């Protein structure tokens, strides 16, 4: 999402790095590039003019001229202004104090309202609510049937007393959507559902008759929220359409649909600024789970390629099995062997979090490897899982017994080549060694030992600091004896762990290929050696 805008802004800020002082010409050039990036992203011209004006005013002010790092200060200013233009703060659904909370969906034809109704209902159900869908789109052929299918997939009941239009009945149906909406709310009260989501027909801003129908539905059910569903790829016309709907139904919040497509960001940045209404939710994929609460600060961080670690943590907390995590922690503390069964369990935990591409795109600096991530095949994880499941329980615990004939059998059972089985076993053996070093040393190779778990990375608990290397004696016999003594000490003592650079820095002996990742994944972690 926002890929083109993110690339342009990131490239713009690279030109500021290393400058200890920014002149007015530097600021003007940066603002000019930001203006071009926003216009290319289909942001409305008045919004671009106002945004760049505020950035330029602040960039020429005291907060930049007196900063130790002016370039970073400008990035901070752009980030804060992006947060402001996206709504400022997270806006959540206003729940009714008494009776069911009524949510009405409105938007253009084809904006994705029916699918989004299912996503929103499933999201609310996960929050502990009991939602019900009401089919008031009696205009589009088979819209009621589509909502029933979506509701069944989401596990949410659908109130649909009228079948609506069919493919053979393209004229206005006999059903009254206003009466259906009113009856749906009454049914929710009777069946004790605390949230009602009313799916209405798509309409154009210039269609006075359909807009009047939407106003009648609003007056009949008095919704707590009216969500305007907008296609993120709509472009420059987003502002005019949003203003027409705001005048027609006075929506309270915005939902961005199809944000996973070739969305250039213009709709999100324009509509909120022009209408003053916040973006509340974002649809990021075709699945019912590809739906999230919209956080302006996190979205601004994604646009500026600073990552969205908070959302990543929330996804992990929601899907991670705490019992399995505790079991692995205990096994790690007891220095037990890491087996292929453990590896399979960890793979399943990661799969529960969703698409690995989307997770990695939330990491800071992910735009630099976006092309590699787009080429990554998610099915590689399925192939690795198939290989492990084709092994016997004993082979998973003791992979050293897997000889040539066993490897051929595993390859046939999983539908892969023997070379892929060999590659997996090699990577797993390296991961086992690394896990043993971590358990014995108390930390990652090349890192100091963690408190309470003993030293690591050559810094064992109680060990004295290494003496400085002595100069070799000029006496040949004495020098040879010193060399023999040094060799004997190295043979007697334990082999020290690699002492590379600290985490996040270049250098050291760490190789991403040591990690037990699917084929080709080590390339995304800095490149294999």
C-alpha cells in the first residue's frame, strides 16, 4: 500500500542525509519533490498545497535550524503532518448506550461494501460482539445472495426477508429497502444482537433518487455510525464523490477498501483532509481477515518506510499460542535439542499470523527489499511443511538417521526433489547448532550473554579479560616452545563462540543462511554468504 508515494518520499529524504546545515534552497528542493510525489499519488491539489505549505513553514523555522540533525528533523515534520492529514488519532466505533449499535454502510457501486460488511462483522465478533447483517441492497442483482454467502463465511447471521433483484430482473425490485432496514433493527433487538450492520445499495453522488433513499434509511434506523466505503484506487475524483456523500448522508467515518491493490494513496490523504471525517478502517486484502483498524500514526510510519512494529506485535499476540511459546521457552532453558517437531510447530505459529510478505513489509526499511518480497513464493512454506510431515516421528526427533533411501521416500511423499530435502536438513542442522550455542552461551552468537543465563559470545561468567598478545621472542627455540604452549592451551580449552558485531550492525560471523527459514528466505535478511 502507498508503494509509489513511499518510494518517492524515501528517495527525497536520502538527498538530505549527511548535511549538517540546510539552506533555504535545500528546503525548497525537498518541498518541491514532496509536492510532486503527492500529486503523482493522486492527492487533491488543495490538499497538496496546504500540506507542503505547512512543511515548508516548519522546515524554515527554529525547530530545524537549531536541530543537531536537520535532515532527521524534516522527516519528523513530514511524519507529524502526515499523521495530521490522515486524521490525527485513531477513531473507534461509538457504541450505543442502550440497544444495538447500528452501523450503516454507504458508497459507490463496486466499492466493496458487501464484502466489507462481512469483514467488519467478523472483526466485531472477534472483539466479543454479536453482530447481525441486514441486506438492504435490493438494487444490484444477487447482492442479497452475496451477503448471505459472506455472512456464512464470517459466522454471522443475515437478515434478508426480500431476495432482491436477480439476473433476470434488472428493473427496480418490489422490495422496500427502508422497510427492510427498519425490520432488521427490530429483529436484532428481538434476538439480542448488540451490533447491526446495514448493507445498502451502491449509488452515485449525482443520482438524486438513490441518495434520497439513503437519507430515508438513515432517518428510519438512526444509525450510530454511517461509514462511507471508498475504493482506494479512485484517484482525483475521491474528493468530489466524498463531498457528495457527506452532503447526502452525512457519514461519520471512512473505510478504505482495496488498499492492497495499486493504491497510490490519494484517496486516503485527500478525503480526510477535505471532509474532516476520520478514516476508521482499512481493507488490505480479499480474505475476511484482511481488515484492520486504521491508525494514522502507524500508516504515516509505513508511508515513510519506518515500519509498523506495533501492528506486527498485535498480530503476534492475537495469533500466538502462549502454551506453545512457554513450552519452547522451557525447552530452551533446559538445553534440550531443537527437533523437527519443534520446527514444524514454530512454522504453524508463523502461518497463523497471516501472510509473511505483509508481516515483513511492516518492518522498518522494508521498501528496500520490496521487490524481493514480491517475488517470494508463500508456497515455499507449504513445501517445507510437507517435507517435515512426510517424515516419521522418529526421523523428526533424530534426523541423523535419514539416509539416502529415506530422503528419496520423503521427497516422494512431499512431492519435491531430493535436493530440497537435503537443503532443508542442512539448514536445520545449522539451526540446531545455533540453538545449542544460544542455550549454552545465553545469547545469540556474537552477542553478550543475557543476565541470569550465563555468559555468551566469548564473555563467560567469571572469566577474566583476555591478556594482551605478547611479542614473540627473538630466540628461535624459545619462540617455538611458546608456539607449542599456545597450541596446547587452545586444544585444552573450549572453543570460543563467534564474536561478531552487535545486533543490527554489519560484520561478525552471523550468516542469515544459518537460520532455519524456507528456501530463498535468507536472501531477505541481508544476503547469504
